[in-house]
C-alpha cells in the first residue's frame, strides 16, 4: 500500500515532521526529508516543511509510491584505507579521514562501501542497498578502526552486539584544556541541535548517551584522552566534550579555538577510533583490533609535546 493516512500519536506531538516520519514509518531521516521536499507529505491536507512541528489531532498523509532507491554505491579505490583483518564473516579496516562509511545524499566523496567494492570484497547483502554490511559508522572527519560484515550471520551478530553494548569502542582525542576530574563519566542525552540541523547537542529529549574518559597526557593548553563509548550516538564524543567546554582540538563546528587548530596544523577534529573489540560472529572468539594515529594527528600531538 503506497498511500498512508495517520493521526499524530500523542508521543510525537510537538516533534518535527521529518523526525516523526522516521518513528511512525521506520524511514531513514534522509528518506523522510526527501518525501517532504517532494510534496509527498501533507499535514491536515497542506504541504508541510520538514521542520514543522506536529500539533495534537493532526492527520499526516504520505505518498510512498516513489521507490527509495537510495544513493548509488560507486566502486572506487580509497587511498590510505588499509585492511587490518579479513575472513569469510568480517573485514576490519583502518578508515582514513575524509571517507564516509557509506553513500548518503549530499556526499560525493569516497566511501568505505565503495572502497571495499573496488577492492573486490563481497559484503553482506543485509541493510539498505547503499550501506550493506555497515553495522556502525565513523564520521567523515574521524579516522580509525571499523568493522564491516561480509556474511548475513555476521551482520545479524554484530548489529546485536552493538545494540547490546558488548562491543568495546575506544577512541583517543586531544581536547582543549584539562578535564576536572581527570577521569570521569558524561551521562547526558544527545539529540538534534534545536537551531542547526547539521549539529547535535545535549538536549532534554535526546537519546541516552554515556561517555567514559581518562586523561593520558596533559599539556599546557590541551589533554590527550582515552574515551570509552557506552552508547554510540552521532557526534557523541564531540558533543559531550563540547558540553564540558573541552571541545576536541580542531573541531570548529563544536566550538574549538581556530587559533589552536592553526598552531597544531589541524584541519579536522583530533579524534581517532583507536581500537575495537567484538565477539567473532563465527568462532565466538573475543577479538581486538587497533589503529595507529594517522600523520596529521601524530604531527599535532608532537607539536603539543614540544610546547607549541
């Protein structure tokens, strides 16, 4: 059935239209926004915008007749992307900065999915066509270790492990200033920024988000932290550290000092997925994979150690 007419549930009164559609119909946020922009969504018989807030008693009409093809996967080599481990179930890679996990609207750069396809890897057919095999993601501006499912059993197993929070995700980040205390836990809900769609923020109605951190090294104007994620929200580390007023160095989107970024030679946030530990979907063995710092982060860290 391609035509749907739904009353706004009580729990979604006051919510943005695009967010409400993702919860009512299980659509991706990009798919919901695309339908709204094409005029395929009416609220009380009137074309609406994605940021419109839903009122109590409203009726939402949706035309789903147009298929959701999703962005095309382009098989092209990704310079600098290294394979750390490969077998019949999983491939573990070291993702360079400037590479997205999978294609998405508005992104025309390289992707992990496209890079693996160009290298001849067959990944799981589970998941949306443009992100098959992807069980977790790293931001375009974040480098480090990432696992991709090659078999259907691996996809199911890894998705379950991430959902149940049994995967150990360790990041290293240079943040501005010194955290007080030097080790701690940030437990603050993260959701869409109320004013800026491209950002996230600590908001009252956000999703539960927990970040644990330990200070590894302290410098005059910054600190190197080891961070363990209990949850995995979009931009979680960047948002939580910014909320503490210790943004990741170089992260101008979340309030980092541009002068410090310049002195350190940073053109992105100093944030690296250092290691990933999960249960192998076939053998059940607990496996850990580690990624070394890439050149830009290593150089910035050396400048801090030299007193820049």
